[in-house]
């Protein structure tokens, strides 16, 4: 029997998840949205039951849910689902602030279901290829990772993405978390001892940052440099560069290319399969719900590690000092 999936938030992202999960063999049985027109569109598209309250969906015949609400509403929707024993795909970041994210993770630890964070890039073929080469020891000890997600002109003009109360931040929590997650994964999510960060708001008409940079030092001496922007006077980039004692790699997530370096040869380009935006992540979730075990990557505990660094970047920018990631909210 196929996995029975419910979508919490029937807007663009929820609908895209539903389309791809249906193609992956999932059964889209229900959707939730506060907007009547969104419920009507979703019901017509998927022949699914629709509700205004997600508690009604959770009480029905469903195995797993996808939460695509604004960040400030992640906690309640995810915790109630986890308390009901459902499997959850929670869009990134885990929550709008650290304290909320910690409560989500606490619920996941006590739940019969699993919770994964929607870091879709972790499921791309080129990312899997890079992580496999790191794990095999091909690059030796990885000492530094450069992570960049830079847009030339990509500031959201309206909506919750630029509302600090709903989003919890700007470019850093919208796009920066994707490459920060990749960087920490490349280092196997080490303990972080210090973060120095700076955020900027070039656009005076929004109340969140449009750019951020940070340097992260891990307790084993490895470092991460992070460069994020919605609107930079620079070439667009979605990339992760890995430097190790025996080699390195440059992953361009934007065009799906991976270049591998060693001491003796020029860069070698590694060909990987094309990806379809959310599809690999959605396929992994549908399969995981069906077998009753979480995917191997993007567990919500990893999402919490990312959120702790994000919180430290904001606190460092506020104080102008090096800060340590905290277990507590800022």
C-alpha cells in the first residue's frame, strides 16, 4: 500500500511537494490551508480531502505530513503531528527561532514518527557524490568549507519571507541555510565552538537582512565561511568548496557540476544525474514513510545544528563579537 500523505499549507511549495510525491508513488489524501481558494484548488488538483485545521487532517487516515507553513507556524504544526505519531517533512528552517526549533526536536525524539528537515539540496545526485568522496577519505582531513548562496536580484517583494515575526530573519534563513547545511554535512556536523557573523539590510524598505557573512570555527579546528545575499553586486552563486589535506572539490549546486582536485592533476569534472528540484527529497520521504524508517540524511537533529549556527550569526552581528552557539534562544 502506498504512503498516505497530507499537505499542511496548500500554496506553491505545498502543491509542488504534492505533485512530486504523487509521481513518486505517494497517495495525496488531504490538504490543509486557511485560505478557501487554496483549499479548493488543492482539492481539484489531487481529488483530496481539504481542511481548515490541521488537527482534522491528523485525525484522519494519513501516514505522513509535509509542513510548508511560514516559519513561525512550524513548531505547532510539526509538534502536534509528531505527538500523533506521524512522520513529518518540515520545510527549512526548523523554526523561526532556536527555542522553537528545540521544542520541535524534543517532540521528534519522543515520537513514534520521524521528522526530517526540508534541505532539498542534500538529496541531489552531485551532493551525494561529494559526500561519498568525503566519507571515503579521498580528500583527507577536510579543514575548510566555503559556502555561498548569492543572488544578484532576488529580494522577495512581499509576503511572509520579509516579515521578521513570521520568517525569523531574511536571506540567511531563506537561502543561506541550504548551503550552511551542506557545509556542516561536509564536516559531519562537528561541535561548533565559535561564530563571527555580520548581517546587512541594504534595502531600507524591508525589516530583515538581505545579506549575511560568517566565519564558523569547529572544535577540531575546521572552519566554514558563509556568504549569503538576496541582492549582491556580484555574480550569482550556489556553491560549496571543500578543502582537504589530500584534495578538494568545488560543487556548483546551481548548474549541478562537481569538480574534484588533487595534488597531481588538474580539476576533474564528475558527471552526475540531473535533478528535478524537490523530486529527490520527496521520493526519499515517500519511501521512508512506506518503510517506517527515516531517510539517511536531513534528520531534524541536523536541522537543529544549522539553526544553532544561524542563531549565533544573528547574536554575533548584534554584539559585534565572537559568540558560541547556544542551547537557548537569543
